[in-house]
C-alpha cells in the first residue's frame, strides 16, 4: 500500500474512532491484518463462547482459524445440521463477530442482511460484538454508506452465493423484491446503549466486500 494511503487511513481512523467513542462504542486501529488479529484475540478471553455472521473480514485476518484451533467455544453454524439452532445459540454467546457492509467516518455502522440473523445479533443478544472493518468500507456519510452497502457489498455477496437477483447480472442494486434478495433488513447502528458492548477494529487494508 502506498505510503500516502497509509497516512490517510491513519488519520481517517483517528476521526472514526472519536466518532465511535461519541456513540458509546470502542474503536481500534490496526496497521496490518496481523495487528488486527492480535487486537481481536486480546479482546476475547480463552474459554469464551464465540460465533459469527458472514464476516469474510474475520476469515481474512486469520481470526476464525485461531478461534477454531484455540481454547474457545466456537459455535460454527456450518457444523450444525439444524442451522436455526446455530443461529439461536448466537444470541447467548459471549462474542459475536461481524464486519460492516459500510460505515461512516463518524462511527455509524450500516449492515444489510437476508436471513437477518446477523443484523439481529448485532442489535441485541450476544454480550459483545466485535466488528472487523477494512478502511475501504469507511464512507463520508450515511447516504454514501447506504449506497456502498447496496451497490457494492450486496451485489458482490449475491454473486458469491450464486443467487438469482438482478444485481448479480448488472452489478448494482435494482431495489428488487426477488425471492433471493439478500436486502431484507437494513440495520443502522448509530449508538450503543450498552457501554463496552460494541468494538470496531479498523484495519489498514481492503477487507471483505
């Protein structure tokens, strides 16, 4: 990554962390994936129950592999025959891992979901939520964050899952009502009533979609 991009990301992250603090959330800046992994593991005590939504960023920094191989109770929904049981178990977990489809530079998180297990767990249930967010997802305001979530993240995920939606064909949101749509619920997290519940690790890298 170019030196000036790194500097820009550092400055932008400082602003975003201040915004998160004003919203009763805690932000961290990681200069690399390795540093992001260390911060995340420092936040999760051994023996904790941990689960996640579809957070590609958590995979990309190596966090999921560490949790699966370490002394943690990792609730892996892919290992459950009954997916609903895995999703329900998430609400009582110590930690829920997520990424954000987009966020603003003053700390507002935007997430779109199809089954809605991810956005519902972010809103309520697990004791703590840890977001892993690449700096590529930080936007100037809610409007641009919504546009990113709907026109970048959602079409890419629809293509990844091989869904039959208009956005898989043209690459941008058509505000569809397709049975396969993954834009069923939109969650805007602008404040956390519960202090120390939401933690956001900003990573100096392009992570996720």
